[in-house]
């Protein structure tokens, strides 16, 4: 049973920054391609950023140049550094496996709320 625990969200003004963390308890983390997802009220859950087991990254077009995904395999942790935040970044952020994983995704954690507002 894998437990995903996200943290680091909060209320921030437009243009501000946040760093999200996600610890994966009980997984073979280093072998997993991981992703950050977000879901705004009334909208579908979207993949925001991806990182392969080797560290290759990909991003949603709307966050390119502003968000950076990284991982620390020794800590079973994936990070999302978010800079130049915009109101449209407001959402609940979750981490999980890459949706293209042949092993499927884990049970969702609680996520962490990011609110960008003045």
C-alpha cells in the first residue's frame, strides 16, 4: 500500500512562489516516473509536470518556464517549484505516478491547496 503525502500549498499573491513536496511512502519510488497534477473547481484533473526515473522532465505548456519538477530518490520525494504564480494556477495539487505508467497510478493522496489571489 503506497501513501502519497503532499504539502507546501497555501495562499500567495500573483507573482509569488511556492514549493510543493510529495513523499511517497511504501513505493519503489526510484523506479517510478512521477507527475504533479492539479484540479481546479469544476474542472478535470490535468497533468502539470512529469519527471522520469532518470530525471527527464516535461511540462504543461501554460506552466513552462515558471514551474520546475524535481525528485530526491533518497527521500522518496518529488518537488514542484512554482514561480510567477497566476490566479489560474489556483487548484488542488496532487502527485502520483505518470499516467502513462503500465503499472497504473496509486491511490490519490489528499493533495495540497494552492490559492493565488491578491
